[in-house]
C-alpha cells in the first residue's frame, strides 16, 4: 500500500537536520515513517539560510546535510535534477539562492544581474548564462 504524500516545510526539515527540539523532531520522524515526503528547492533554500544564519554551519556541512536528508528513503526533492545542480553549484562556491535563481531558468536563456560577484562565482561554479547587466 502506497504511503500518503506530505510536502515538508522548512521548519520540519530543519528539526530533522538539527534535532534541537525533541518533541518536534519526534513528530517529524513520525511523518517520515508514515508518508512519502517531498521538498521544494525553495524550502531547501530557506533551510540553507537557517542553517547558515542561525546555526552557523558552513557550506560544506550544509550541502552534505541536505544531500543526506534527500537520500532518506521516502524523501525526495520536487525536481531532483535541479536540486542536485543547485547543491553542486553551492558546493562550488555559489550562494544557494543565486544557484536556485540561475539554475531554474532554461539553460539556453540568460539570467541578467547587476551583481558582479554573482557572475564571477557562477562562472567558477560552472553555471553558465549568468551575465552582468551594466547600468
């Protein structure tokens, strides 16, 4: 019998990753046991922000934690190939949000930005099609 599907919010994923609230962690684990769970790239972006900002984790630890989370049975990203590309770019030095913005567009199209550092980091991370818009 197929498990019902549940889409997980940021706070549920963070509780599962850090276990800082035992009651919420237990509730979140029950959902993993009883549901087929999905998570969006936007939720993962918020998780990165919370893990970096509140818990002071570094990018390598965050990326590994998110990859481990997505490897749990009955947990998957809404768009697995997109999330894998985002995590790879993030591991390559691109900001998680910038990676999401750059990689959710069609690859043959251009993302324009005024952010010179974004363009430089995107190129270094192997993300093509991010171009500087000059004033």
